[in-house]
C-alpha cells in the first residue's frame, strides 16, 4: 500500500511508539512506572480490572523492603531501628508512607493518562446491523450512509489524509478540502478531494471486488497493494476492480449505472448479470433473515433483477422464484428457494 502521504500513526498497544511522542522526562517516568507495575503493554486497556491489577502490583513492589526507597533517611551509625525513639520511628514510617502514597498517586495518574491516550488512539467503528441502514457524520463533516451489515472504521481525528476503511457497502458525500479523502477496501483504494460516490466491497462475495459508482466530482481507483497505475473516474461512471485483478488491474466499466448501483439507498434491489448467491446475501442482510437455495449450485446462476422497494424478504423470495422457475418455502429463520417441492 502506498503510504507516502499518510501520517504515521502508532498502533494501539505500541507502548514505545507512544513514549516517543512524549517529552523525555515524562517518557522516562512512564516507563519506570510501567516496569514497576509489571503490567502488560496497554493492549488490554481501558478495562478497569487490568488497571487495578497493575496498581496492586505497583503498591506491592513499592512496599517490599527490597524495593529502592529514594531519599530515605539513613539511621545514625550504630543505631538500630529498634533503638530509635518512638518519634523517630513514627517520622520514618510517615516518610515511607508519604513516599509510597505519592508514588502510588503518580502511578495512578500516569496509568489513567495512558488509558486516555490509547483510548483516543483507538479507531471509531460504525456498523449497520443486518436489517438496518445507518447514517452518520465523519470528523471532517463528510456524511456516510452504510448499507445493512456493513462496517466503517476511521481515526477519531483525521491527519494529513482523511482515511476510512470499509467492509461492505456505503455512500459518501465528502466535504471538499485540500486533504485527500481515502476509502480503503480489502482490495482497493479510492482517493477523492470532495465528491459524492458509492462503494461496494464484500470480501466474501462470489464476485468479490470493489465497485465504485461516481455521482459527482472525481475519484481515482487503484489496487490496495500498489504501487500500480490508478484510473481516474468521471462523473456518471461505475467501475469495478475484481479481487484477482490486483497484479494487473483492468478497472472494468460495471454493467450498472450510478443510479442502479446506489438503488439500495432508496430501498430498491437492482442487479445486472449478478450471481444469485450474492443477491441472496444482500437480501439476508437487508431483512435480517437466512436465505438459501437448493441445490447450492444454483448460487452460481446469474440473473438480472429490479425490485422497487420490496415490502419483505418473502416478497423478494417470491419474485426470485418466479424469475428463476423455482419454488420457495419458509424456514425457521428465513426462506429457501428450490427446484423441487421439498
């Protein structure tokens, strides 16, 4: 993946990368506290139990006689601890307790700070449950609509590149600004500055690949593994990069128009020369049901389909059965299409 224009981001759990972003004195204090606590690196945070466990280990080690006690007051030569006056013993105990409490308080502050930093570094994840579509706004003001069963990840605050990762299908209305906006899928990268477009990229699809439907503006499409020559799309184009095209990408013009490719936003189902198996997966995600076909070899059959705002999964099953000369019947969790009456 070409990352020439992407800012470096320390991955969550990379303690050394985090320490490298802090002033030297603070980094050394944090490293000492972490070593003394005996805690794992912050991949387990921000759950409270690991924090409490780390603090308990820290408290135990501070209280252990073998632990170094900076600035401890030494007994006068020849004077054992038992020979010291009660006031001296109380004063020594108070100093040790004050040191211990101060170290524990400092550890708590530093550990809480680590939790906050790593919590901030964690990406934001948006999901659209099956049976639902979800709309939201990104940190730069761009808007996104996720189709059922899809997921989008992004940083809490964009850097030099406004990068998001998509699994599934989404429609983007990107705010125009100088920073590039990049959509990464399992096999492609889509780069824009400001535009409206749709992206479909299901890794598990029979016809796996990334399809981009450009409504306005301009985008470039390239393989995720790069570097490869990218193609620049014009408004009204729909192009597809197949999962097996990364070595020598062909950027085929898709058979569907932009309006057809984004028909899901209106509640429609529109397909041209699409595998039945992929259509059934879309129906299953939209209505939160299970869709099957018997025999399973029928999943490889291609067909054209245009359903305007179907009312239910059963309505889709009925239309598919009629178009394919099949029968359908309900199951405990959905519907099954078959070539016989079973």
